C-alpha cells in the first residue's frame, strides 16, 4: 500500500470549523492522520504514530479491522438506508437482541442513537417520561456531577460539569443540579486502581435530596469513571453508595458508559467491574469500533414496560433520530461484536491491567508529574499546570508526542491514555517510552 497521501497546500484558509479544537493554532501547524491500521495511525507523509487513546476512546479493536470493513462495504451495497419510524430492517432487531444478550442484569431493552451525546439526551428523556408514565411526573430534576462529561447536546451539557463546556451556552436546562466531584489529590494521589478515600462523597446526593426533596428528582447521571474530565476513578464504595441512595429515594441511576463500555475496564461494561447495576446505561463509540457513528441506550425491563401500558395505537416514545439503527451502523456493530468475542477483547484489559499499571506508575518522579491514576486499560498522568496558563503544558505534551510518534489525548494538563485493547506489552512499552521522553523534554 502507498503510505503517502497528498498534503493540502495550506489549511489556514480552510472552511472547516473544527470541533473542540484550537482552530487557528491547528491550521497553522496541522497534525493530520491519513490512514490507520491496527494500533497505528499514519500521517500524510507516511510517519507512523502509535494510537494512545483509541482514536477518541472508541477504536477498541484497533483500526480498519477487515471483518468490520467488509461488513460495512457489503451492507452499503445492499441496503444503504431504511427508515426506522414505523418501519424496520432485520439487522436492527438482530443487533438489539445481540446487545441485550450481552447486557448485565435486566438492562435488556435497547434504544438506538447515533452518538454518545444523543444517548445521554435520550436517557434523560426516558427517565422523565418513565416517571410521568407511572404517575410521578413531579420528578423533573436531573442530577449530574462536577467534572462529568455527557456530550454536547443541551441535556448532556446541562448535567455535565466541565465549566468550559457550559459557560458560554446560557442557562441550559432548568432543574439541574450537581454532585461534587471525587478528585482528591491530597488524599488519593498515585492510587493504583480505585482510590481509598471518598466513598462518602456519594452522600452529596442526600444533601441534594434534602434541598430539593427526593420526590422532585428523576435521575442521577454519572460516568463510572469520569474520563474526559481528567480520568477520575471512583473511590472504593462510592458507586455502591450512590446506587443505594437512589434506591432509597426512587431515583433512577444512569451510568454514562460511552467510554467505559466495550471492554475498557476488563468486563463488557464498566458497571460490571464495580458490581453496580444502573437503571439506564448510555453507550456509543466502541459499539461499532468507531467505524460508523452509533449509540445505544440500555434500559431495565421495568422502564420499557412502563411505556408499554397505553393504547397499542399510540407511539410510546415520541423520540428518535433519522439515523437511529442505521443499516451501516448495525452491520458495523454486529461485525464488531464478533471481533470482540472471537478475540476475547471484552475481557483482555483485565489481563493487561497489572502490566499496564506498572508501566504507568513507573513515570512517577518525572518532571511536573503530580499524580498517576489507572483503571482497566486507562491511565492518566496529571501534570502541574504552568503558572497562569492552565492547559499550556498539556498542549505542549500533546504536540511533542505527535512529533515523536504517538497520538495521545490531554484533558487540560492531564494526559489520558487508553490504547486499543489489542495492544501488546512491547507496544505498551513503546507508548510509555514516548510519553517518558516527551515529559523529559517538556518545560
Ligand atoms: C461519557 C461520555 N458521554 C458522552 C460523550 C459524547 O459522545 P459523542 O461525542 O459521541 O456525542 C462522551 C464523549 O467522549 C463521553 O465520554
């Protein structure tokens, strides 16, 4: 295969308004990827980059997997699109049933979306509508958590807790409140796996119940591990306590598993690792290995049943997207599940975990490193911010790593690593060697 792809002469005047990007900085010195294979990206000049963050936490089985590529190619030539409103196509039903068979507990009903953001807003609407269907329409409040990330639609932005993502968009959605985040460097720095201190932070939900009255609260949404907000691993006992408080007050617990699903924590779904079953679970990203946009909300049987009680000639959930259960996404998803199953990828992170943890924590003592966190096949290296310039050091690391042969994500000054689950030990070494050299070279 020809490694070289023609470079655009200049991007500086390009029409493309890039999402979540420093457009002007990027267009002056672009970092482009032209093709990908396995755990590597290749730049247009043919330079090889190890993929340290599975694209955007989504390419769990590695890039351009033959089985998935061929399934999509075949599908696009057979049925390119089929409407999902009052119509259907067989793959959608087959894929939903396959997902339900994999799901924990009775999270057996599936609503398809096209992204994590859509999954989150769908789950929030399902929670409100569920309570209303049961005669508890007074439960209108939604609770998120500081430093949480739940995508960019209005509901997800409102329950999200990253200030920079919220502050320029007005009042967002009424009736939203937030739990405190769980990050505590003073007590938990350099924890391996779940930090010991902080389970009591779940009691913040009791505080909000006392403030608003639990009968007004529909749902609480948290990521089992808050990834985009800097990889905040839940303290031991925290999620269990949140579950218990929700149960006591009739509040639905939503796990946003857009990142933690599909094997990232060594089990098919993140909640399974913690032994906590949510009422609704949002997914996307790895559901199709990132190949075709798709998301899915999993709900417990009683939630689905609550919608199935009215007249049969009524639409039970007036919600959905033109591309919900798109044939290409279903084909990609079915092929992805096959790859995950054949290669044991949904549990592989559990095998790699000890080695991964050792290599991550071996970075302790390098310049600027103030914390290292890890869980499953995720690691975060938090750097001290430069005085008066938060995020600048993180950006420097991102750019230098790209120049040295690794693609890695940073959230402000925290490096977030989550490579494809097919990575081997020598490639883990390669990734950490580049991060180590980059940290030594960063002021
Ligand atoms: C936990 C979580 N929820 C929602 C989203 C939004 O997903 P998308 O970008 O596919 O809309 C993300 C994206 O990173 C995420 O990590």
